[in-house]
């Protein structure tokens, strides 16, 4: 909600100062854009110039909730089992970006700013109640005996992958986000810096003495041979402290 207020405030400011800033070329034009890219498969924004060399963009991008499965081994009293875990992608962010054009008549630009949105990137749940587990019982996930997690009342386990909610962005691009033409196309290439992903499982407890809580899992908790799917997933996650961004923007000049 706070990010939405910031976005709406940026739009309101752009309109409020337009009438008095025509001569100074500050927010004297407005472009409405639609984006397609890896920062969110679908997005929209508004853009306005700040003089001849800088433009500001404010908008929102989101990714449809894709699903993927991974098998995770677990143990109950030393007996091995396998659980099928379904992960759901949840990627949506407001953005505030500044495009800097080094050359007045050229379309090449540098971009800096930030994305602000959800930190819960992936939600993971077992698709079926765990085999060999009584609802509310504990299971060992991974190869470390201390990694015990309580299941929920129906025998499921739940996890999540989190990143920073504030994600700085730097990049380069081609095309004017605010053009003299009614319709124009621009593109950007850069990185969203969201920090090292944090993978956690929810540990259910049904007593007042021991509260339920999220507990972190790491790549070292899994064996690369016997827990290959989980190990490989953590191996990829460990390298994704930045997210590559490539998008195309189609803009329409409003005034």
C-alpha cells in the first residue's frame, strides 16, 4: 500500500506542475507506456521529461503466477520418503526510474532507480499430505538431523523464497520514453538488485511453549546426489542476487 501511495503521488506531481513548467521543459509532456519484459511480463507506466537530458518513469510490472514442481526427500524416524512440492511465482513491483540522455539529440540513455514490491517471490506447498506422516508430526528435510519441521493439521509442508522488497536498478537503453511522435518504442537492458534469495520452511508447533516459525534452509542442507532436485534449485538460487531485466516499452504521448 505504501508503494502504491508513492506511485500515485508521483503521477499527481507530474500533472500538478505541468501548467507552470512549460517554458522550463519540466514535466511539460506526458507519455503513457505499456511494457513487456523480464521485470514483469506485463507492465504499464507514465513518463515525463525533466529538462532535455532526463526523464522520469513511474509504473507497475507483474508476472503471471507460473507454477513448477520439485521433488524433495524427507525422513520420518529414519525412513526416507519423497514429497512433490509445487512452487508458485509471485512477482509484482512498482517502479520509479530516471533515464539520463548524455546526448540531447540521441536516444541512448542510462537508467537508474528502484523497484519496490513484494518480497515473497515464491510460495511452495506440498501437493499432497506427506506419506508416512501423521498430521502435525515432524519430518526431517534434507540431510541434517536438526532440520525437523512440523507439518500442518492436514500433513502438508509449506515454504517460501524471499528477496528484498526494495530493489535498486541500473541499466542502459535505446529510445526516448517521451517522444515528439504519438507512438514510439524504446528498450532497456539492466539488472534489478534484490539480494540473495532466502529459502524458508514453516515449522508448525501446536503448543504454547514452542511457537510456530519460519526456519531457513540452505544448499548445504541437501546432498547433491540423493537430493539432486532440491540441491540444484538451491544452487541456482544462490547465484540470483541480481535479476536480469530486458524489456520493450511502447509509449503513447498524452500531451
